[in-house]
């Protein structure tokens, strides 16, 4: 039996993929002795937030609940996915620069660095940054983890926007079930 591509199914899929990416990030760090940078940690945080928002959006789509709440949760997801894509694109750009050319350290810390530093002090096992943004410590199929993050953030943004666009009309009650 196959699940139809209902809105709820797609939000659940986005939630599961985002949670899996955050979990993989957490697992790969000690397993492969990686040193995540501030941008890596920030992207990890954004995947966690995306997982929660997508799960909330799916949960709000039960019959009898207001569709407006689900749409607002889904709409909130879009700028976060876009922000994640922009951060991953910036990190990818840093990684493509010549060695010893540009570094993410040396200047005054920006809002991302300050947030990650604060989170690292609160929960070091999840948010401690110890690497440099321009380092490509791990490549998979020729792409760095930042490159892969960019692709996933863009995919989440596109699918989320498509689901919201598709559901802009009055919802069909059969679209709200996983049956």
C-alpha cells in the first residue's frame, strides 16, 4: 500500500528528512572526529527547527482543526529554509575560495556566531563549534556537507512552497488524511 502525496504526508516527510539530517550531523561529528564550525552548527539548529515546524504543520492538518494554523506554521517554515540555504551557500562559497584566502574567523562575531556560542555554552553536546567554516572535512560524492545542506534546504523550501501553493484553495477533506 502506498501513501498518497497528501499535504500531511509531505509535511511529515519534510519533518522526517530534517530530523534525519540533524541527527546525522550529530552522529557524524564524533564518529568521524569532525570539527563543526559556527555555520555548521547553525544549519544543524535550522534543520531541528524545520523538523519541528513541519511536524507541527502536519499535526495541525487533522480534520476539525483550523487550516489557518497549519498554513501559518507552513509559511513560517519557508523563510527558515531560505535562511538555511543562504547560510549553506555562503559556507560553500567560503570552501571554494583558495586555501588561506578567506576565513570565517578574525572579525568581530556576528549574530550567528554569538547565538551558536551561547547555545554551545548551554548544550555543548549539540551546539559546540570547534572548526573553521572554510574547511571541507568531509565530502560525499564530491560535495561538502555544506553543499549537501544547501541542496536539502532548497528542496525543503521548494516542496514546502509547492504544498502551500497547492493548498491555497479550499482544502479537500480527503487530502487531510493518511488513510
